[in-house]
C-alpha cells in the first residue's frame, strides 16, 4: 500500500533545509559536484536535496554536513 504524501508543512521544512544546505555550500565555495564528491554522493542527489524534491536520508544529511564541516544546528 503506497504511503500518503507528506503534509505541506513537511514539504516546506524540506525546502528550507535544502535552502540552508545550498547556502552553506555556497559559503564554502563548493559546487554541487564537489560537495557530492566529498560527501560520497552523486550530484543529482545533492541537487534533489537542495531543491527539496527528495526526502534526504539521515545518513546522507550526516555525510553532507560532515563534508560542509557544519553541525546539524546549522540547518535551523
């Protein structure tokens, strides 16, 4: 049975987290390609997370934040 789509507030929070990751990446002057390489992900995954189109796995957020040398608190 397919799961219900997430509520609007979850989608909005997902987009906000993606925006924050993009801001952190740009502040460190990294391309999506470079961030993906450092984090051990593919560029398309980084792009989908930044755009809020993909629900990021916790493991991927941990990898991205480690690559950005940023704590989870920086997502707020």
